[in-house]
C-alpha cells in the first residue's frame, strides 16, 4: 500500500509539472530564493558553529553544568543531557541525526530514541528568532512569551520521560560495544554542514513547488490554506506572516506552524533516521498535538 501511495504521488507530480510548468518553475524559484537569501545565511553559520563545538567537545563541557541533575539521576544515560542540549540548539533535522547515531551505537533503544525525537528535534530557536520573530514579525512581540507557548508542550513531554525513567527501565545507561562518535576533521564538518544545508534547500524547493501547485488547483480556499500551512514551514510562515489578518490571529497561526514544523521538516527528519527505522506517523501525530497545544497557549497569552 505504501508503494502504491508513493507511485500515485509521483504520477500526480509528473502530471502537475506537465500541465502547470510555469507554476512549477515559479515555485522552484521561490523556494530556492528563500533558501539562498534567508535560510542559508540564517542556519549555515550555526551549523558550522555547532559542528566545531562538537569537534572541540564544547557540548560535553556544557553537559557538566548539569552535574547536579546527574547526581539526582545517577542511573540516567550519560548521553541524555548531551542529546537534549545539542538537539535543542541544532534543531531539525540535526537533532534527529544525533538520535539516529546514538541508537545505532547502542546508547539508546529504539523506543527511547522515538521518544527523544519528539523533544530534541524541534525547529531551531535560531530559525525562530532570525526568521519568524525578526524578519516576519519584525520583533513586535514578546520573544519569551512566544518561546513559552512554543516549547511548554515539549517541556511537559520531557517531564513525562522523567516519569518513565523512575517507573521503568527507560533512559538508563546501556552497554555500548563501540564509541558513540568518531571525531571528524574540519573538512568533514564543513562538508556535513554544506550537505545538510543543500538537503534542506532541496526539500524547500520541492515543497515550494507543491505549495505553488496547490494555489492553482481547484481546491476550496480553506483546504488550500491548510495544505500550505502543513507543507513547508518557511513558505507557510512567509505566507501567513504577510496575510492581511489581525496580529493576534497571525501570532497563533505562526506559533502552530513553527511547532509543527511542516512536512518538509518531517521528511528531512525521517531521511536521517532510515537506519534506526523510527516511526514517521507517530512523529507526525505527536508534532500535531504539540502544534494544537502551542496554538491554545498563544491564544491565551497574546489576548
């Protein structure tokens, strides 16, 4: 059935490209322009910085700041705090890549990795600050309130993981047969950063084409808006951020879109988790619930 759905989507895309060539070209241009002019200068420096911080074990040094918590949870996996710190700051899909590598190394079980994926693979706060809050909302809202609405549902789920830690054999230390990570050279760090940014660019272009095709297909207006919102985060944030609607409704929508991340980010996430075979549908479901929770919080905080 899965192959049948993929085959249908491929045929649909081929027919759409043939019948709407100009729309497809415009969508590709918009996606690539957005990627080159906004996403690359926003994320690439951070990708390089995080790579070199990992190279010089800076994040392991930062993990030592959690030593008092480690004393409270002596049996917790040594890589847990490292994963949370690196996953939070790097964002999607690098958080998923870290979890995937730790599952393959034996540090986490598949169940633990699936649970951590919901917490440690959010949209990067650098993207939210640099793009959503600065370029789209022009710094006109309270950043702390926006981040609270965005991350409070994730924090609640993190508390649930600690509950599982105390009640079950969850996130405890495991025996690993080989080192968790291999030290990369500076050239490899740069190459990996460029590979990640190009992968992101391709996904943005593909989903931007999809969003452009949606705008010309005979769908009801509400369905078109819904599909654009779930397709790709940068296009969705730009689209709803420039709509002629009240600031209150705009903030709620942007908070929900940022929390969900879009199908493009989900596709990037699953692409780096192929070997660990984490569930795509469970990931989407939890992200959808986070999105609804963030929207409700934004509706309460920004009245």
